[in-house]
């Protein structure tokens, strides 16, 4: 709106008639236009971006898996039955480190080969299957610790410190124990890598349905396991080298030529009337 028409709309009722009669605008600030009276403004065109310019997506890290030979070395570097039992249960159950550390003595059900934990997010109680070896190391640890005076009751914590005064084992102490074993190997594995290792072992079993793995790990959605289907750099290189080795062996050892087709002697005798013998 031009030629003072916009100014005219800002005037209070009654003043517009005076302006139309030739009077001048009153001094002072004029009232602002309402939202419905403002002239339409052209919309600015914005570039459609999937993410903010300064908020790029952070790529998801591929979970780390401890190779079997490295796990054996770490296990051999542990110095007590307690630590060996902990490591065996972490890899067998896939439980989070703090979930296993808060278990009670009554949660270890040897007859069912399961151990109960309190889930981190939902705080629900869940029994997880474990290996016989884990319970063997647990029994060795319990007999040793009970003989030293560690409290023995179903409601008492399952894991304790190795020296007096007896205290329940906490996460920081367990992490330091695992780090000491890492230092002997010059490795940098973490306690959470044990959970990833357990997940890979279960998913590698073709007879283990992924929905069962999801339930054991305590995940809400099955799609959470998709990240374990992404091959690592070492897996890709190993698979590629194995492929080239198979192709090379195939070129160097071609299959033998099939034998030339021969006539059946009995069929010839029937066709031409040959005598037997």
C-alpha cells in the first residue's frame, strides 16, 4: 500500500475522516497494524536440508568383538576365581557390567543354569542363561571367599572385594581389574566389549533366533541388532583374502575332465543280436 494509505490504516477510529478532509497527521508514534492488517510479505525461500548445517549426523560406531584367541589371553591374565567367573558370565549372558555386579547370591540358579539380574532401563528382574564353565568358576570363587569369611546368604551380594574389610564389588573396581588384564596384553578392550562379544556369538549361531537374542540383551526393538550386521574392516579384508585364495586354488587345480561317453555293451548286443559271452 502506497501514498500514505498504510499510514492512514494506523490511525484510530475518527482520525481517518479528518485526514480525508485535508487535515494533517497527528504528531507522535502511530499505533501498529494488527496481524490481519499487515500487508502480505513475500516468503523467503529456505534451502531444504536434512540436518542442520552445524549439527551433522554422527556415524554409529560398529561394536567391537574380542576375538577368541584374545579372549583366551585376557582370561589367562586374570588373577582370581572371582574375576574369571565374572568374565565368563559377562560373555555368556551378554548382561551389562553393572547389571551382573548387582546380582545377589540367590540369583545364581545352578540347577537351571541361569542367573538373575535387574535390567538397567526397566528395573525388571530377568533370568539369563549362562554356560556350565561360568558356574564352575563361580563355585570355586564362592567356596574360596566363604572360607575367608565373606557373608553367605541368599540376599547378600554375589560379588565381593578380595580383601578385608569385605565390601560389595563396584563397577569402578571391576573396570580396574579388567584394565590390568588389558595392560598385560597391550590391548584396550572395555567391559562393554564383552557384551558385544556375547551378542556376536549368539548371532553367529544359525539356530539362535534373533528375537531370542533381543530378549536376552534386554533390547526393546529387534532393529537394535541391525548394527551387528555391519562388517568390520578386518572382517571385510579377511573375507576378501579368503575369496582370492579360493579363486587361486581353483585356477591351479582345475577339475578333471569328465570321461568320454561309452556305449553300453548289453544294449549293443540287444540291438545287433550279438551272442552273450
